[in-house]
C-alpha cells in the first residue's frame, strides 16, 4: 500500500523514539529531507503526497544505519550550528548545542574588542565556533587552527559554504605545541579542546565512541591535558586585555578556573549551558 511522506515521517520518528533517541523528531525530518533530496520547506509542502517505493527503501537503509548507532550528521554529511549550515565528516566532532555557549561568549568578546579584532579558534574541528564568531561579529578576522588534515578540509569547505573567505583563514596548528610566531596578537582565543579522560572513552555511548574521532575526544588521563598546556603556552599569543575562552566537560570548571588562575589569567568567569551545566570558563590577560 502506498505511503505518504507524512506517514513515512511519523513511522521513522516512532522507530527512532522507540530506540531511545532524544531528538527523534528532528532526526526523522533530516533523514527524510536527505533521502528525498528536499529542503525542509519542500518536505513540509509535500507531506500529503505519496512516497515512491525507492524512497521508502532509501529511508529504511538510512534508519538502519541510525539504529546501529551512526549519528545522523555523519549519515547526511551536514549539521547546523548557531544558525550556520556546516559540512560534517567523521573527521570532526558533530557540533553540539552545548558548544553554542562558547560561540556566544566568543561573539561578545570579539564585538567588545572592536574593529579589526583578531580571533583564533584553536582545536577548530568543523570550524563551527570560529565561523559563528565571524558571522556574528562582522568587524573581526578569524583563524581556524586545527591539526587533523581531514578536519582542516572540512573547515575550508565550511568557510566557503558560509561565504566567509574574506575574513576567515584556516591553518594547520598543533594546540599541544607552543604557538608559531605567525600566531600572535589575538584579542580572543576560543577553544573546545579534547576533554574526555582517556579511561572514560570505552564507556561513552556507541554513537560517540564508535563514530566520532578519538583524537578530538581524548584529553589525557584526567581530561585536563589541553587546558594545562594551552593556558601555559598560548597565553603569550594573546594581546594585553585579551581573553582565552574554554569549553569544559561536566565537573571540570573548577579545575580549569584554577589552571587559568595559576597561569596569570584574571577576571575569571564561568557560564552555564541551557542544562545548567558549567560549560565555558574564560580569563583575561592584563599584564
């Protein structure tokens, strides 16, 4: 019997929900858009139309991949962050809602730094945070710094996709090495480093453990390796009055506040995400 787009959507949503997937509604819509090659608007417009058997088979294959644990963003090759459409590949972490707090704080700092502000997104991944800052603080210039070649490719695609080539550059940068002389004089450094303790990785949920890049997750024995190194070695790359902003994992904020304080950062403040978890720690270099 023929199935409408609407029935296909409802069935997909129900199956994802039954599998315990939180964003079942959003994910069902994204899978259906991808399988039918329609925009969201086109999908909503065509909900009463009948879907072909080929489309039903395509959706079924995608749902099976999702139920096996593969994240939707990797299946469809894109995701949205802070209103920006981004290419996504298994070389980068999937941008999370929680990270929008880091983008928000970075935007405010970049705007406050005024005309020609220089911003570095260190451990840039897909480039999501730096691109959100560039798009929302139009007077600043942004460098996306990333070590993984695959991630750097995705960064470059996303700069082009969001037409930010004029103000955003991508560079191969190792956050665990002192900054090269070309990377100095930043008003703002935003950083979402790997922060999962090595021993916790095997216990992560399947969609993260088996699909997302471990290089972007593993923060060393206590998860704090990157914070220690960057706070100590990258502070010289920040102008006086400039700010270093970190995303942190659950329960890590007090440790990262202490690391910043030990390294001479002042006006240290911490911001919670929408779940009430302390998510962003930032400090300023005053001299």
